[in-house]
């Protein structure tokens, strides 16, 4: 078994990276996604590589199956079973407005209607002690309703279950006795063992809503793999940036919600360490969306909670900011102005230049009109673009707006670039960082085409384009470790902290992490466990996770001072201020088990392949057609330098180097673009 294969299933393309361990070579490619049957697209992509299935020793992929079910509102029919008296929590949600000055703001429509919420007797107090036994007869009546009304899943969320899950476990056993395995049962204390009743219920509902769709997909993938002779576990990327096997993903489907985009972030971590660039902005521009994430101090920016489609989630996930701005984003007129996205032409019919029936102008069509895409080399020559169709689509919209087609094409790219630059600022400002403190790592099929222009917009001077940029998210999955996360509520103040109890809790979580990694097939030598604890100043609402190091003696009298000092430093770094000596609170213990996996150690530093000589043709920059070097990436050896303007094409992407910029190929065969300061910046 010599092949390690990773696959990222996007809205428009499915990207594949295959590493041949025997030859130490990496191959990458992409095929159009098959929205009607994602599993079919997986096998069509693998078929293009002609890899014998019995020679695949490792397979991992990122899937948007659960996310698509949420976005398209075609998830499971869910019933909520909760404690008597709190049945309205999910409907009331929170009273805060996400967009304060939006007069038309409305809270998202709940995934479960009020008439699909069942209350049952049974109660714990705030310390986890039973006040009232579970009403088992009421649970059986709920099971009867589930069976008669045809619900697909039950989300069980009892008050204070994060402290004591006995009632939820008993309710689950009753439901399975009555319903068998045909109905998915999700327990809140397993999905999100943390306080905040609405957030915990929202997370549980989301897991129940997306679960059946993910189950069917994984069952289909594993069955088809087995038919074709693949007998190694199918791995799935988690939203937290780690890998798990399909069996775990089936039991915890919500963990796969953002599994596709985070592969690029984990690839960004690997690049950050390889190039010794501690701070990196990762931009992934595909056919449908634009995803931004950060790597800071060589670590992925992972949040302990988040929001998806307006619904809060209590689980670790890479902090991604996504907007509808991809190569397939549609340009249109609105109020005599130009708009770009978020609607996309998708894979079908796709941009007009694909020749698949699309007639509306997209970002990709605009790049074709400007000459920034080589029609004969797109997707490695596997798809010839229809430039005439692109020109017609852009000209039609230009006529509607009373503009010259070239001027409009430039405007489409400028509007898209401005939206993407703002998405980056949103994420960096949240951390109190200036974009200029980062390098920009560009990937995705369209990312390297726009990266230099976005970098100029936000003041970044260096752009990095990795090998196989169009399939970089898939490559990042091969660079990821297995990961399992565990939490335990542990509320105390700096005055009341019971350090022996904290030490015992850490030991318990450590044991759970080791057991989980062993279950994932990770050997003892490849396991390591990290701990942290959520802290806040007294009367604050939200927390920061502060690491507990292996060298810390938790039971010593000095531990409280050490962890308080560490918290103050983290608070100052995040918010620009701290209050040493102020009362602090400890809220939640967080433990992460990491399992190291083999890396794709491919050969680099090879000689350039035999390719046609670079050609010079006109490409439009800033409204002017300039003589531009057009060259294949495989013709550029390590150490090569190229002055802009230039266009570098390859199988999975196209890199555009604007005027006054320089490209070089580093020792890792990455393209490094150095941008000159903008004239207005020089004057200032």
C-alpha cells in the first residue's frame, strides 16, 4: 500500500492529491463536483489518477455534506426532547442583534418548530444533584410520537446535563428500545458538555439536523470503497483541523461541518513552519466562495465555539470567515451599480467560458476578457475555455451599465478583490493585528490569480503560492494529525480553586484522550495530549483559553499565580490591555489529544520539465494592455526569478504577477511574490 490520498469536495470542483510513498512524488488534479451524488464525484476523481484501490494505504477527505444540508435547509426532521418548563429556550434564543444597524435584521428561523419540542419530567440542580427522577413514561410517549410522525432524529437536551448525563443516557436507552436504530438520537452532554443552555441546545439540534445526511454519505463511501478493494479506514477532516475515522464522524457528524475549508488552514500551518513565517493569512478562493483563516505563531486560529448560519455552536473549530466571492461569482447590475456575488454559477452551468450553457458574466469570465487566463492551459489543459462566450457575457452586462467591456471586466475584478480584502480585515482586526504583519498564502483554483491584488489592497508585501495551489486544501489534510477534543465544566475563582480537584479532572480528561487516540489506531509513541483552561476576569461574559503546560505543578501553591500571569499576558495580547491582580474565574477545562500521522515527504528541487518557451502577449492591468510573460510553472526551476507583469499557469491554478512585483521560486518550489509599495503608500 504505497499511496496516501486526500480529497477536498468543493461546491464547484473536487480536488485530489495523491502521494506515492515509493516514488516520493505528489500528484494533484481536479474534476467538476457532482452535486447530485458527491460519492460518485469521489470515484470519478480517483479514476482519473488510475490508482489501484488495493494500493491505497491512507485516505482522507473533507466533505461539505453536512454543511450543504444546513445551507439548503434539507436536513433531518428533528424533534427536541427537553426538561419540562424550558421548552421555549430554543425558540427564544438570544436577544442580542447580530447586525445592530440593520433595520431589516431578523433572527434565523429555527431548524425545529415549537410544535416539535416535547417536554418531559426530571430535573437536576445547578450542582448536578437529582431533584426529580426522569419521567420514563413520558419518554416512551415521546418515542411513540417520533414513530407516528416520522421524525428522523431526536435531540435530547436536559437542564444541567453537562454536569450529570444520567437522565439523557437513560432517555437514549428508552428511545433506542422503542425506535431501534432507524432514528438518530443525539445527547447534549456528549455533543457539548458545557453550560449556556441555548447554545448547548442549538449545537445538539445542529448535530441531529445534519447527522442523517452525513451518515448516508459515509455509509455510501465506505460501501463503495469496500466493493473496489479499499480496506483501510476512511478518514474525515474535522472542523477543528484534525482527522478522525469515518466511524467517529458517523457518531459525531457535526464535527465534519467545515471539514473541507479547514484543510487549507492546516496546510497553512505546515507552510508557516516550513518557511519560518509565524503569521500567515490563508486565503482559499474556489469557484463558489472565498475562505479566510489565520495562522498565528505557527498555530491555527481555533475557536472553542462559533456560529454557522446564525446558529451558535459549542465545539472547537478553525476560525474561518467565508463570503460568496469565488471564480464563479456572478456579476450583475443593481441600482445602476456593479455588484459581484454572493450568487454563484457553480459547477452547472458554470461561468460562460466553461461552454456549459452559462450566459451570465462571472469573475472567471472577467479574467478571461482581461487576458489573465490561458484558455489552452486551464485545469492543466483538461478544459478548454470559450473566450468568445466570456466576451459575450461581459459585453452584455457592460451594455446594460453603459461601460466599455474591458473597463467592466476590470471593475468586476476590483469589486471582488475589495470584498475579499474586507473579509481579511474582519478577521485580523478581531485579533488586534494589522494585515501587514502577515504573509499572504494563496490557494484554491482562483486564489493565486487574485492574491497579489488583494495583498496590495491590505498592505501585505509578500504572497506565497504553494505547490498544487488548486488542491492545497487536500494537501493540507495529508499534513494534519488525528485530533480529539474533550471538555469539562470546572467553575472556580482564584480564591476558591481546588487544585487537587483540578489535577484529578485533568487526569480524567487525559485518560479519555489517550483512550480515544488508541481507538483511532494511533500508537502510544505518536500520542501527545495538551490541556488548557478557560479563564476570565470576574463579571466578564466571555473567556480566553490559557494553556496548562506539562511542566506546571497544578497542586503547588504557586500554580494560581502562574496561571493568572499567563492569563494576563494572553488578555493583553488579544485585547491590548490587562488588569493584573484583579479577581479571575476558571470556567472550563479543555483537553486535546493529538495523534501524529505520516507526512507526504515528496522530492523537491527537481529540474524544470521540458516545456514550451515563455511567450509574450498583452494582458490588461489598471485598464492598460501591457506586454506580459506567459509561462508554465513546471518550466520554472528552483531559484528562477520573473519580473511582473507575468502569468504562471499550472494544472490546478493560475498565478498573476502584477506590474512592479517580482516572483521567485524558493527551495521548496513555492512561488514567492514580492510586492513593491504602492505609490500612495510611498508618498505617505
